[in-house]
């Protein structure tokens, strides 16, 4: 069965090189890397729990272990960096961004948390007197 979260052929061709030659020893993998990727993408896209991964995918433990090993090896960061680079070049821009933006709203809210809070003993917000 195909899911909306599955990789298209062209998407898989862009990232396939990151998974070539990544098999353990001489053992053949029971599941193809594309199937494992589709399982990870299904969890990410739908927000389902690993144990609720549909049975059309490899076993959830296999998909989760694939995801975890890729995290440890930094594979997701490498794939995303490559995709950013190729999409920027396709848009006629340089491979690497020349600057970054910080969300100023996030910066503003961090200081406000220090000034105001809930004092469990007073059951009032931010007042220094007794109740």
C-alpha cells in the first residue's frame, strides 16, 4: 500500500546515495532502505507512535532502530544539508546561506518568564505580598 508520506522515485534518487554500502558485514538486509525511510517519514508526518506504525511497513522496532542509528551517525543532518544545498542551487542561489535570522519573539519571551511566575504558596501570579 502506498501512503502520502512515501518518497517519490525522484525524492528517493536524491537521497539514495546516503544509504548505499551501509549494510552490516556480508549479511543481506531483510528490508530495503527505502521501505525503512518510508516508515520513518510516516511516523514523522502522521505523528503516530512507533508501535502504531501500519503493518505495511517493516516492523516498528526495525524502523525505529534504523531511525536511531541514523540519528547517532548524523545522517539526517547530512541529508538535510544536501537537500538545502541542491534546492538553493536550483533556485539560482548560492549553495550556503549568507546569513541567518533569529525569531525576535522567542528572544523577547525568555526574559518575561523570570519576572512573572506562579508562587505555589501564594496562589497568585507575580505579586510579592502575602495572600
